C-alpha cells in the first residue's frame, strides 16, 4: 500500500496537500495546521466534501481545483477567506453556490470557477459564447458585489454598474430537453388530424404519396362558374 505523503509546509502558514487521491480532508491536517494555516492547497484530489475545513479558522486562501465537488458543497464559516478557487469541479448550480458563499465568506474578493458547468464558456460547453460568459459575470457580481477578481479577469467598474442595474436578470440557464415518448407510447397515442393518406402519416417510415384530391373552392374569389363542371349544374 502506498504511503501517505506528508503535506508541504511553507513559512509555517502555507499548507499544500496536492495529488493524494483523498476523498475527504484528512483529520490530521486540521488538528496539526488548522489554527495557524493562512493558505491551503488541496488540488488534484478526489474531494467531494470540505467538511474538514471547520478547524481552519484563520484561513485566508483556499485552492481546491481539480476535485469532485458538486452542488452539495458546504463550507464552514470562514470570515477571513479572501481567495477561493474551485476550478474544474462538478458545480452546476451557480445561484445556490453564490448564495452560500455570500453567507459563509463575507470577505471574499477573489473567486475562480473555470472548468465548471456553472461557469458557461467554451472550455466546458461548445454551445456557449462570450455573451453567455459575460452574463454569468454580471450575475456573479450581482450576488457578490465585493469581488475584485473573477476567474481570469479583474472586475471593472463598468461591470459592477451593469451588475447592479441588470445582474438579477442575467442568470444563464440551460434549457431542459423534453424526453421523447417511447416506442410504445408513440404507437398508442392517437395521431393528430392530417389530410395525408394513412400510409404517409408515420414519420418513422415516411414515403412520398401521390393521390387524387377533390377540392372545390366556394369563396369570394371563385370567379363565378369558371370551375363548375357539367355534372354540378
């Protein structure tokens, strides 16, 4: 069995525990370093929970890139935290995340969410564009107006003004795809009216159909008896 690697401690306050395949924050980290750690890097693990952070009461910077954190993410209250990077996780619900961060990280100024579905750009979805990303920025800044840096860009005064004016309406949502009926349901459902012959109604087995159609126009512009046949006199 591979031996667990000890964390790297720099200057007594910077803790690095990277690439250990940990699914939870080891208890010994909090016990040993929680009271004095200012910066903690937990990147490239398999974390699904950050519950072990409750002992890091003095934390100012937290890096948890390339983990498995999802929408059930819960942080303890970290009143001094000013930098948080959650790049390349499994976050999809941006609104719930921002409301949680507003509650537990009141000093947050630097936030990065790149590589999550919650951050709409072409890195994670080819159907997103620059306009989607900019709307996302407005929405984030509306929820967290104290931010000075978001993802890879500094927050501008113009962005803040736009976020205050319209940010509440800028949430980027992904349309839900309606499930197609199964074969049995499709066969049992009555087809809507169509003038086409019975053999051409099935869209799954469509064939061109030629047929005669008797159509007589009795409208205003029928031009008198021009189209009346002898057998109709």
